[in-house]
C-alpha cells in the first residue's frame, strides 16, 4: 500500500501570521483539531487545539492578538517527507518540490 493511497490530500492549513482566533474559526468551520502552519508555500509547523488551550487560554493571552507563529510546534525542513509525532497524534506529510501534497 502506498502512502498516497491513504493520505488526506485536502490538508487544512493556516498562514503563520494569522491569529489564534483565526485558527479557532478554521477548527470550527472545517471540523478539524489541527492545522498545518505555512509560511508562504513552506511548512513551518503544526498547531493543535491543545496548543491553543495550553499556550493561549491557560496563559491568559488574547487569541485575537496572538499570532500562530508564537504557539506553533516546530518541525524540520519541508523539502522531504517528514513525520510529526505530537501528544497522541502522528502526522505524516508528503512534500514535492516544497509543495504540500497531503498528510
């Protein structure tokens, strides 16, 4: 079985300069619990609902002013497939020529 046969190709992303409030709107509208964080066309990390709770709400930060870049989880370079293992989640992404193909 190939990765492309089981991966989700419509990955929900957020720009790293958007706010946590923007992320919450996306979580709700897309019914997802995590977003791949992008800086233009490059993957720069991931942000989860748990990050929102622990790094914003519990620290009394304003979600309308706090940028995603401040709370995102870091990752390695995006020019090759990678594996992200956070909390109880395991995410794998496929990238080609720096473009996100799926997760």
